[in-house]
C-alpha cells in the first residue's frame, strides 16, 4: 500500500527538438529495389543486361539496349509477416514474460514501377545508332509491418522502469507537472508523470514509483516492487515507401558500347507507431491509498509514440554496358550521394485507468517538428552476363554501398546543431560497407514464354553496437521466380514472386531483438536482479508483381 496524490494535466508546452540518431541515418539511406516483374524475378541482376524499364534504375545504360520504345505499368502486393516470442534470460530457458508466440500478417498494394522510353533511330550502321529518352518511377524501399507481442509479467513493469529512470536522473515531480516541462525533460517522462503512470511518494519531490508498484516498509528502509502480475502488450506498426523519379538518357554506340545517365529525384513517406499496454490481472493487488484516505485500484495503462518523416532529394547515376562478343556482357554503374531534405514530426500520449474512473488520467505531448539536411551514401554496382543465343540468359551482379559516408547536415547559421558532429562520428564508427550479390537466369522454352529465377544476399550495414562491440553478421536474402509472356504484336506481360528473410551465420533464420524498457532492478553490486522483457521478432515478406507492357 502507498500514499500518493494523483494529478494529471494536458500538456500545452512549446516544442523541443527531437534528437536524430545513427539509426535514423540508416532508415533514410537503405534501399530495397523492386523494379518490374521481369527484373524482380531474376533477382534484379541486371547491371549487364538492360532492355527492361526495371533495369534503368540499376544501370542507366539499360535503356539504350532496347531498339524500340516501350511503356510499362507494374502493380504489386506486399505481404509482411511478423512472428514474436519472448527471449529467456535464464539458463533453463524459462520465459517470465511475453511467453505467447504471436504471428501477425499485413498486406498493402503498391505501384513499384511505371514509365516509358522513347527510342530515336539515327539510321546509322556504325557510331551513334540509337538515342533513348525515358521517364521512370521506381519504388526503392517500402515499410509494411504489424508487430504484436503479449504475455504475463510478475516481476517488472513499463511504469516501474519509467519511475526508476526518473529517480535516477534526479527529475522533480513539481517541474514535470508544469506546462514548460516539455522544454526541460524528455517528453516520454513528462507524459508518464502527467498521465499518472508515475508519481512521487513519501513527501519527496525526486523519488518516483509506478502506478503498478507497491511501496513496502522493510525495517528502516522503503522497498518498491511490482504489486502483482500484469498482462503486457507491445505493438509496432510501420508504413511508408520511398520512390525515385528518373529522367534517363541512353545511347547505343555500334551495338558494342551502351551508356546512360539518370537525373533522379527521390521522395519518402514513413510512419512509425509504437504502443505499450499493461493491464492488472487482479486490480485488488494494486491498492492505492490517497491523501484523503480513499482507496482505488490500478486497472490498466496505455502509452503510444508516433513518428512521421518525409523527405525529398536529388542524385545522379551513370552507367555503361559493353558487349565484347560470344554472348558476353559487362556492365557497371555508379550513383552519386543523395542530398535530402528531411522533415519529421512526433508526439507522445499516455493514459492510466483505475477501477474508479473519476481518477483516470491522460496526457498528450505537443506535436514536435524538425527539419534538416542529410546526405545518403554513394553506391556502385558491377555485372557480368552471358546470353546463349536467344534461348537463355545468366547474369551476376555485385553492388557496394559505403554507409560510413552518411552525414547529417545543418545550416551554417544553426549553432544549435553541434550534436550532429557526435552523430556523424557515431555513424563512421558503427557502419561500414554493405555488399550485395545477385544472380539471375531466364530460359525461353518457347518464343512467347520465358521462365525466370533469381537469388540475392546483402550484408548488414551496421558493424558495431553503440558500445563498440562487434555485431554478428546479418544477411538479408531474396529468392525469386517468375514467368514472362510476349505476344507476336506489341503486348507483353510478366509475373514474379519474391521472398525475403534474414539469417546469421551458424544460426539460420533470425530477427531483431526488441527491449520495450530497460533493466532497472539491481543488487548492491550493480548486477541485474530481474531482467526486463526482450522480444525476438522474426520477419519475412512476400511480394507479387505483375508487369503489363507495350512495345512500339
């Protein structure tokens, strides 16, 4: 039992800045190119091939390979699966929290590729034989995830961790309750206090306890502990996409050398919503005595964080393809860094509910806003392909992207952005070069029908953790297959399926580890007494693409 005074206030304070991190840099930079159904089915191993509108984003010279004009439209369905289970911190493998295995699936419709190229024939037998002008829109990344984890916890709580952090950081309850608190303290903590998730106790202004905790007298000491078992739920939803819009120019020199250039614009829309809920299994375990002697009982709490980001940027890409003969093709392309303008917004919301609803409390932060410049890394790709008459094609690509060159930038007149120097240094220490290998094949059993397959693997960009420890290697795999139909006239159609998953060497399929709140129960030597939850989230996805096209 404990004595406290409950209060809640709706925050109307001014906005403070959101702190960017190295993880944000990776979010803005990583690509997951989709292309057309033909390029996707062949693993996007098209650096040395070309001829398809999906290849132009990979190698601008690809537009010059086709000696005809064409237009394509590619709708697609993306299906994402998230499977969660708690990770045991104990040698016996027991799960004290998030013990339920949860599986969630989300589907979205997209238009990953649309465009046209116009081919100009110079009617020369040697030299400049063809010039191609085109406009292509490609989806270069997408986010579609619904993650859900649930289980019972009898030792720690989200609110307990928040209270322990507020005490350890020396926060003052009298200041957390002010409107201007959003100018002084982290917004999560302010919302937590103003929504009744945490409160001071014992007449102290800098000692906090969570609404799920009890305060017990143990000799001459007060002890704070979880008052009873809780049902905990963690959820996360991400949505969004990133597109590039390319103005392409390609040229065919003597059917031997093909080169091209893209002038590109990029846009991104991204939304992240995370929430955490704690519900009393038996509210009578969570008795709270108010200053007036009245008793009430904790029922449940909800915390939600919402983040939105949008961007626009520009870049250029240059490429060439050489055909020395005997069906051999060699290709290479390099992209400049992408200069982006980022705009983001965020807010926090919290509520605490009791068996007596008159004491329910809630709080919402202001809507935060920020904008700044960012430079995404350059990339380069190289390819070899071999065409066997008109019956088959085999292709291999290698691509590198140097994530150490990511950089946040601010105006030279903005002296408040000195912290960008620390973030950029963190990027250089934690990230490295990501390597991607792609393979693709196509076989034509009949003139009108082609069978395709592809495979790709990409190494992770992040090499070290925040504390400088080496991270285990993470590899993103893509396996694909598809069919293509080409009529005797101008119409053609392709279909492809692409599966994605992540592995670590020696461990097989793996996922990300999520810790919704930090460890906070320690003994006198600083060792953890009771671990807080950790969730393993194994993700996979399927994409189905259909391309409809016309040549003329």
